[in-house]
């Protein structure tokens, strides 16, 4: 049997160690609230699987489930609430208020009932336990107690589903129905952006130039590499405008770029930084912007306008682009893009200020604007994404898992 080199053994061991922390840690679970009168709390072993695209990532979970049942006086309408301890931290990205829904299917005294919940999912960081919103449902019963067992449990965060079923005895014990006012149901979360909304068109840089100004505009083929090593192409339309108020001033620049195509199946929520490296009139300059991203799965959002200044002389300035980056720091994902040839032609310097498109923000033109972007993909509209935050990370963990599976010794 061929032996791995020392370096490769250490690399495999490191990968396996990380994998073990992500999908094998089931002890880190948030505690349930103190049980009230009539409540029943049970720990149940679950077999779970998170599905991302065509990849399935199984794990085990010893979940603590607390059931309570309340019935108003002289009524047979029973409200049942289920609170479940935190799901093990299998997600390699932090949950930043992502939209989540959960449901548990119970057998209550022989009647199948589905309890549902929803809310914004937030945890302490990547690979940290994920809280479960409380779930609620109702049934008609005049009994004093309900024997309960669990059939299935599901959590969906930003379109990614985790489904669990009991690996052993499904019984949750017997919950006593108490008399009182049922708790207020957890409200369904609202979102600020429709998943099918059409992005607001950006005005072209040409329209923003001064009276005598004219933008340099052209196509730039960027070859990009993500921080995790994946590669993709970004064929961008780039427009650069400039102005100076009086002779001798630096030229203030604003660049617009076509959308980053994306079909990321998760909500992207947080700041994303953009940079564009240019040569203007023979001088190198980097334009910058920061987009406050809050977009739904599979939604395409424009890159925010970028701005900066350059100490270049003359009214007719040759412009070329050499590099572009984006960085979604909260998820640890970014990309560096290089252009072999990025000539945009000549720009005529204007005399009137240029207002950068700041999306939903009313902030005046500066290096920081507000807008959004999704993550890019390779090829046409039907292509799979190059990266989809959680999706790709889980896929990589699945591949790493192959290195950690013990192999049988070959028979000679």
C-alpha cells in the first residue's frame, strides 16, 4: 500500500480535524428554557441530512425537545408549543439574521400534527450551534394529557434544508394540558427584498459627466479567482467618467460596472467591498466602494459605483482597467480578478461634478456607497454557481470527508 508523505499526512489530518469539528460536534447545543407546569422535556437521537444542490451532508444530533400544551377554560382547542435545543454547528458561515423556518411533525395521542415556526437565524459564528425558532400548532382535544412522539424535524435557512428523523425510539413522553391563555404565535419574518425583484437600472456614467465631459467605456474580460481557489470569468462593461472644477485640480473619477451574475441559493446580508484598478492618463489609481448587501437567494444586484481621484494632466485621458476585487468579509469570501487587456478608450474630463449611483442610500458621492451584489457564476444563465457561500463550503467539506474515510487494506 502506497504511503502518504509526511506533508500530505499532516494536510489530510488537518482537513479531517476541521471536518470533525464541523459535522461531528453534537455536544454543543443551546439549553432549553426551564420547564413549566405540565411541560415534558426529552432528549431524542436524530439522523439528519443537509442538502445543498446535489450534495447530501449527514450528521447526528441529540436534540432536546420541550413540549407544552395550553387550553383555554371551557375549550377543547389545545395549543402545543415545541422548543428544540440548538442544532449542531454544521454551517461553515455565520448566520447573520438569515430568514429561517422550521417544523416538527408529532404524533399526539394518535393524531398527526405539524407545528411550525419562523424567525431570523443568528448564531455566534461559523461552525457554531444554530438556534431553532419555537414551533407551534393546535388540535382539538378534551383529554388531560397527550402522549407525544416525533416523526420528523426540519429547518430551512435561506433555501437550504436540513431534515431529521429519529434514529431510535421516537417517544417524547406525555405532556399535561394546562388551563390558560395560549402563547402568541411567532410572527412570520418579513424580508426587505423580493427574491424576484428586478434590480433598479443604473444610469450610465456618460449621463453623469459634466457639460464637456465624455466617459471612457468598454468591455473588460476579467479572469477571477475566489479566495477558496475556484475560478470564474467576469465579462464586465466598465464606464469611467472624470471631472475637475478648475485647471490644476486632481481629476475626480466615478466608475460604473455591469452586474456580477449570480444564482447564490442563500441570502447574502452584510457589507461587500469593491475595488477597481485603473490607469488614467498614464497614472495608476484604485477606485473603491462598499455595498450594504441585503439580497435574497438567486437575485442579481448591481455592483455599486466606485470613486476616487487621480493626479493626471490634460483633458483627453486614456483609460484602462487592470484588476477588480470584491470581498464579502462576514462570510470570508472574496475574489481577485485580472484583465489581460482592459482598454476603455479615451475619457474627456468634464467640468461639473459627477454623482455616483448610491442605490438606496442618499449619501453623496464618495468612496463608500450603498447597493448590493450576488456572487458570480461561470457560463450562461443555466450554469451552476461558482460559489454559493454555505453551499460551496459544505460541498468542500463533503470532498474533504473522502480523505477521512478509513480504507481497507488491499489484499495481494
